[in-house]
């Protein structure tokens, strides 16, 4: 079983309950929502990820705009795919006036549990236009096979 | 599967952006992961600077197990005031971040008056 953060319920306070609900709704509707529940004790920022299944492979895509290819680390242990890295920003000069800041910098990590039928030897990754795409091949026996049945 | 909403449009999201100014140079950074140079459009319409870009639809050939990435297209409007020069805008797209450099007109810069 996965470890889940324990949220202790305070003695019932209606306003507090509404406050929490509003925050949860805001987070759910925020288009830049960064899923931030990664790790129980060492919480880090986790990038948004898509996992796509095709006939012969799994595709994992993560949005990592502004991350340098050399600051990115992709590894597989058993069936766990781990994406780690550091998003660097440029040093802000003292004189610079900031009008708006919606982007974030810092380290991030994301671990995804892959289905069992992957071929760990056939994994490739590419990074283009700020999107990391990891191709993970399925094992031969897990691929859909077409069996021709002769009809007499 | 094409990720379109009920009206048939691509799911458009306002991208995250940062705006800063340093000595007459306004830097605008817009995060548009997955948008290639060819799919990006930057135009000025009156007082508005419009940045839009579509993501490459390479992804739509299987079924999703997990889908957290929301945007299929990005669109962002910026209002330019009179102090910004319209003719001198620099744009660069690197690793999914569009950097626009706009210049403040000479006439709008703070002028120091020397005391004789």
C-alpha cells in the first residue's frame, strides 16, 4: 500500500471545512496546477505527466519548460520510472522590476509506477521544446497478437 | 483521439508568464512546453500583443492511463501601453519558453536633468 499523508480532522468547524473545500476546488481548477504530493517526508515539486499506452509501448510525457537537458535525470528501477532534475532560472539583478511572476524554479522529481509488462532494456528518452518523452517498450508477450484462425 | 472540447476547439490554456523590466528593456517569458517554432504565432493587433501556439498532436495514438497535462493550445494577450516601442520586439523560443524582449521608447524613459 502506498503511504498517504495523514490529515487529522480538527473538531468540526463549519467555516474551516468550507475554507478547505474552497482551496481544494481552486487547486482542482487551476490550469497550472503542479501536483505537489511527491514524497511523505521530502516533498518536492512534481511536473504534470501524461502516460499513454499504445499497441507496443508506453509513452510518458512530462512538461518541463526551461529545463536544460543536462539537468535532467531519467532512471528506471524495476517498474519504477523516476524523473528528476533542476529547473534553473537566471539570476535576478537588484535593479530589475518584477511585474508578474507565475513561473517557478527549483528542483523537481516524479516517480511513476509502470505496468509490469515493460521491457526495461528498451527505454529511450527525448527532450524537445520543453517536453520530455520517454518511450518504454512492452515485452513481446504483452503485445497484442493477431492469430489467424482458419475457417473450414 | 483529438483533445477537443464540445465546441470543437482545441483546449486552450493561458500559459504561465513572467514580466520584468531592467533599464528600459522589458522581458516577457511565456512557458509553452511542446510548442515548436513553426506552431507559434506572435502578432500585434492595435494595443494588444497576442501570443498563440499549438502543441504537436503526436500524442493521440493510444489511450491515456494518466492525463495531467491540460493544454492542447496556448493563447495569451498582453496590452501594450504607449511607452513600448512596437517596431523593436525580439522573440526567441528555447526549450518551451518564449522570451520576448520589448523596448521602452526613448521618450518614455526617465530623463535626468543635469544642474548647470
